[in-house]
């Protein structure tokens, strides 16, 4: 493979890497965004949320106690049966004590359940006055969350698709070149390639020797920057060659473009 062909592939790979990294950022930020949406809802509707939280708390308490109540009733029945089989006064007294104990717990649970239910009824009324407003609010939460999910799904698809494309591009390159690309990618936050312009590496602004710059310009050799080690290419020439070789620009989904705007394109 000629140096020019290798450089075309490197430029293309860098484009894919940039797009994949944007997609990865979208994926990574999704859980935080969803949480933020929910938090905003809770902030906007603090009064309603407090009532709803209290309602849920009471419902849970009522449910738990009802379950416990059943167990206590069973114990009471069992102790009452046992009372018929005691052999002496001492056992009888002990059994009566168990029964009194379980009866006290039953009555305590019944009172608490009653209190829960009274408050639940009252809160139901309060919640009903908020219902219409909250339904609207919940709808907008759903719309916002959906757009985060859609962006995540698009990002996932982009990553999958571009990973395959990258593999295809890599298949023609030497193992040593690929190894050093990977190393640079890890160390240089994904940027293994740099423009060379006016005799300088445009990433670290260190000058390259004139002879080397000429070879980069004519794409007759693959060089890397003596300072930052990134591979260097001369953009006008390579972009032209890429068009000739039929490489269309990497397509950007709207979500990618948005992420770029948010991040200011910073890498
Ligand atoms: Zn450099």
C-alpha cells in the first residue's frame, strides 16, 4: 500500500474515532441527563412530590403491616389451640402471656393500619387536585426522557457501525502502524493524527524538518511528529485524494451535531 493510501486510511480512521468518541460521550451522559430530568420535575413540583412520597410511604406501611397482621393472627390461633393442651398451671400462665402479647401486637397493627388508611384517604384528595397538572408534567418528563433514549440508541448504532468500518480500514495496514495508532489514541485522548501546515505540526506547533514536510505534503511517506508523535498529514492534498478515492464525509446524526455544539468540539 502506498504512503498516500495509508494516510487516506488514517485520516478516515481519525474521523471515525472522533465520531465514536462523541457518541460515547452521549452514552456516558445519558444516565445523568435522565436523573436531571427527574430532579427538575421534583423541584418544579416539590409540594406534590412531598404529598406523593408520604402517600407511597403510608401505602408501604399499610401493606407491610397487613402482611404482619396475618402472621400474628395465625400465631394467636395457634396459641389458643395450645392453651387446650397445657399440662399444668405454670404452662397455662405462660401461654396466656403469649396470647396477651400477640393480642397487643395485633391491636397495635390494627390501629396503625386504620391511621394509615385515614391519612391515605386525605392525601388522595390532595393528590386529585394536582392530577391534571401532574399528568401534563409527567408527559413532558416522558418526552424529554425519550429524546435522551433516542440519542443513546443512535449513539450505540453509530459506535457499532463505525467500529465495523474501522476494522475494514485497519485490515490493510501494518500491525506496527496499528499498534502505534492505538498507543497514541490512548495517550492523546483519541487523537493520533495531526495536520501539518506551514511546516508545523498543528497539534503541538513544533516544526518538522523541511524535507520531511515536503514528503508529508506530497504524501510520499508516512511521518509522525517528533514531539507529540502523532502521524502527520497535509490536509488539502489528502482531502482531495479522499474524494477521488470515493470516501464520503462521515455522516453525522443530529444528536452528534448537538453534542459537538455542547462540547464546543473540544477533544
Ligand atoms: Zn506534534
